[in-house]
């Protein structure tokens, strides 16, 4: 439990001394801290030094890393210990920082989708693309299928068929012809929010009626700031 330390100075015999006034001032200061820096305060009450106001994602992805999961666990504990609090989530994508990595991520998804489609036809059950693992031979096989289906002019052999290329060249050509739209950046931001929301509810045990997604933003970070590949939290 947190301890509120009251700053006392002077003599209690002074006619102007008022313990009630000091307590009220300390209470106002505490409430101000809750409003202006809620997660810093929560972290201090939990005996944690980490900042809980946001978590970062790898560029181009909505995958939780170990540090992010650790913060979500601490955040879940804070919320469960304080049932009056509700959590608001704002999700971000960075049109600069996420751009190149998102192109790579989209290629990875297309390649895994090829295997998923083939597995379904064989009657194999796969719940999500994240479960799919590819060895080197499979990767080249499905990359070739993606390359052949891609909508751009291909290198062709002497009889007009799509020419076989090394994997690195196929990757380079696909990536060079992949355009990222604002819609795909917003979708990335929404996917990040969904990832966090489901983790807090399913892993963290936070009731679903206490967690809300406020919206998505596609915003470049200011110079010198961390990229906006993140999800931001606030409490009410």
C-alpha cells in the first residue's frame, strides 16, 4: 500500500499552523498526479519503476515482445487491484518508421497464406498465420507462388514463361512493387490495439467492460522522439 508523506515545517504551536490544510494540500497534489501522470503513480504504488503509459511494437508488426508483455502484466495487476479504474487504449502506426517493415510483413503474410491455403485443402487445421512455420525449402516454394501471382511485369524466358529467379531477387522485386496505403497503416494500428485488448482480457484477466479502444492514429514521430509504433494508455 502506498504511503502519503506530508511536508511539515515550522512549529505546530504557530497560530497559522493547520494540519487540515496540509492534509488537503497533499490530497490535491495527489489527485493532480493521478490526472497528469496516472501510470507513473500506479507504478510507484506497485513498487515498480517502469512507465506504464504505453508499450512499443516492432516496426511493421503487431506482435508483443517480452518487455511489452511484462508491462501488460503489471498493468493488469494495477487494474485488478483498483476496480474503479477503466482503461482507454489509443493505437498508433508511424507512416515513416512502419513503412518499410510493413512491406516486409505483408510479404511474410502472403507467403504464409499460401501454405495456409494448401494446408486447408489437405484438411489440416491451422488457427492463425502466426502458427505457421516454414523451413528454407518451403519458404522458397511459397515465395515463388507469391512472385508468380504478383501483379507486375515479370522476367520471362525465351518462350515467354515467367523466368525462375533466385529467392533474393524475387523478394527484391516483390518488395519494390508493393505499395503501402493509409488504410493498411490504420489496419496495422487497429491490429495493435486488438492484440493489446485481447491480452489484457484473456491473459491479464481484466473485465472487458473496463477496457476501451478510443481510436487509431497514423502519425509520424517528432524529431528525436521514439517512433509511433505503439499503443498508448490512459485511465478514467
